[in-house]
């Protein structure tokens, strides 16, 4: 990494070193992984990475977080809670991410207190505040969570440089918002919907896609993949497997979005909300179609 980024990383590390200990809200993504690595350097065994296990976290992401924490060499704690216990979260309004982040970070503070740690850190970086509608950041501020990357002025691109410096294989890992971000705003978040989204995305992961989402529009599965992977998604074998698999999961229709993956494609006013989640006004399947079903459409042969 260049000298400017190295200086910023040193500043973040020094900020952490001033603490008696720190518990890092740890998803296993690149941002929280860099904070965990810096905290381990600064505080040694007084640093803990903590992952919250809930219905909105894919099982594969929990496994990945455990592996990355082991690579960093930091103590890894797993706590459990359920966002579905909060009716405000279930209602899935524009502030869903605020309710989620408040619950998640409050659980982190409980875990920190149990360990005699007074500081909770997160992976908010200097690029996050300018990325549109981000109610989750309000919870970070209200709960006085320490954001070392933000305080040191470290941008998302610079986070990836630091991750590469530490040899973390998540340096190039795509952002992964929680599963509730696949459900349009106004449509209730339910365990049934979260489960079928997780299982649907597992198929895409199994087929080797790296940047993808399965949006659940009240029974209509809208598949998004990265532009460079769109050709693979048009493969006839994948089309058949995706359709059959997702219908078996309980979806009524299966579509492929030809525009490809786009952060915040179900967000209010198209605001990007990758770290905290995404949402958009729901369109009921009994009304106007949300997305044309490209698998069902008849195309001319000549």
C-alpha cells in the first residue's frame, strides 16, 4: 500500500491502541476484517471479533467470518439474536436498517460488557456517509460506536489496499448486505422469505457466481448477477436449474434482470444502501408486473 494509506492505517491502529480493549462488530467482510486486523495488532488478546448470528445472515457468511477471524488470529465470539422479534424491523419501512443496526450493536455491547470491554467498533469507512440513504449509520452514532476507518479518513478503496497488505483473502470480496435487503420496502420481512432467498442464492454461489442477488418481490424471484457474469446466467442449463430450484422453494415466478447486479436496486429513491441493506416500494404480484419474466416471453426466431 502507498505511504498515504499506510499513514492512515497507522492512525486507525493508534486510535485503537488507546483503548483498554475493543470488540469489533465482525461480519467477515473486508471493512470489519481490516478493523479486526488493526485491533489485533494494536491490542493483542484484548481485541475480540464478534459476529451476530440471526435469520438475516447466510450460513455461508457465518462460516466465512469464522475462517477469516482464524486467519487474522483474533478471538472470535458468536452471539445470537433475532431481528424478527422487533415489529418495526418486520414492517420493513425505510428505516429497517436503523432498527436492525440498533439491535445488532446493542447485542454487541452486551457481549463486550460480559468480557469487561468498554469499546465496540465497527467497519464504517470514509466512503459510507456519502452513499445515499443510510439509516444504519444513525444507530452507529447514537450508540457511540467507534469507527476507526471513518475517523482515520480511510475510503473503501483504501480499505481494500490495507486488507491486501495484511494478506486477507477478503480484500476483493464483493459487498454482502443482509438477506432482508432483498425484500422491497413495505413488504414484511418473514422467516419464510429470508429462508427461500438464502437457499436461492446458494444455487448461484454453487454455480460459481460472485456478485449476485435474488430479490423477492412477493413471490417473484428477480435474479441479478454482475455484468461480467450475465453470459453465464443466460446459459440454458443454469436457466433451467434456477427456474426449477426456485419454484421448488416457493417462488411463483423466476426472472433474470438483464440490467445486471446493481446496489440498492430495491432502495428508496434508488439510493445505494449496500452495507446496511436495500429496499424499494413493493409492487404486489396482483398489480402491475415488477419485472418482465424473460424466461416466459416468446421471442421471434427470425
